[in-house]
């Protein structure tokens, strides 16, 4: 049953967003203007009508509509993470689809656009260094900024934004009032941000160091989304704690 639920979500939303496992092109230009052979070798075996691969479909959507495509991918990964989080929770009886849609919608609206622009800004940090700078120093600086300033700001924003989405889905956005919801979100940040950061630092520094080091910019949100399958199992519970 769980497999069918996940497959249905991926199939329905993937058709809209061009979702698929990528096989990047052989060479891509880096921000320093040098050709770089992609280290990512994820293959898409399935094909779509017209003879193109799922990767072709995804890449076409990513090029034409980068933010909507990343938003849809965020929804799919968030939904999978929430379903897994529910299934492994003690006392699980039945899947709460409203909870899954709420968590997915919050990530669709928040993480999709935010991570697109954030990774774009991180890529511009290449300009801070000379061409002779060791690559590990560039990656280390990107990871440090990402896991301090970026993580604190993005997680804080998501805690607050999730409260808005939850109340909107419950139909209580106006009755509770946006000021009260924002105040509750700020209080949640005070209580839950530090434990969430500690959990975050067990996974994301290594994942994003790899991301910044070897994954081309246009696929960095895609890569982080797949790492986020594990992360969203934790985050789904954290935002509701």
C-alpha cells in the first residue's frame, strides 16, 4: 500500500513537473568558464511518448521553467518523506493524507523557490576567489556559509511559513489571524530551531559539500531533494512537535 501511495504521488505530480532521474550532459560550463565533465551518472531507463527519455523531459522543464519544476520536485520528495515519517511513528494506524499534502505544499511554496535562489547565490561565491584557489577551500567556504547563515535563516523561515500553510489548510487563517500565527511561528523558532540545527548538522554539511563540489548548479536542488527524503522524515515531525 505504501509503495502504491508513493508511486501515485510521483506519477501524478511528475507528469506536471517533468520529474525523472537525470543523466546530465557530458560536459557543462562552470562559473569559471572551463568545461567540466559531470560526475553524476543517474540513468533514466523509462521513455516518454515521442522517444525522449524521462531525463530529456525533466531537463527540458528545468530549462524552460526552472522554479516550477523544482517546486514540483520538492512536493514529491516532501510527500514521500512525510509518508515515511507517519509510517514509522509509534502507534501508526492510518495515513493522514491531509498532513502529507500540507507538508508537501509548504515545501512546494517555500523550499522550491528559496533553494533555487539560495544555490544560485552560493554559486556566485566562486567570484570571491582567484582561479588559483584550491577547490577544497572554495567548497569549504560555501558549505560554511550554507550551514550557518543559510540554514538558520531558511529553517526559521520554514517554521513560520509552515504555520501559515497549516492554518490555511485548516481554514483558520483569518479566524486565528496572521499576526497570531506569525507570533506562534516565532515562538516555535525559539524552542525548536537549535535541536533542528543539531540534527541538520549530522547530515547536510557532508551532503552539501558533495553537492557544491561535484554537482552542476542546475541539478543542485534536485540532488538536495533526494537527500531530503531522509531529512524530511525528521523535519515532518519537527514542524508538528
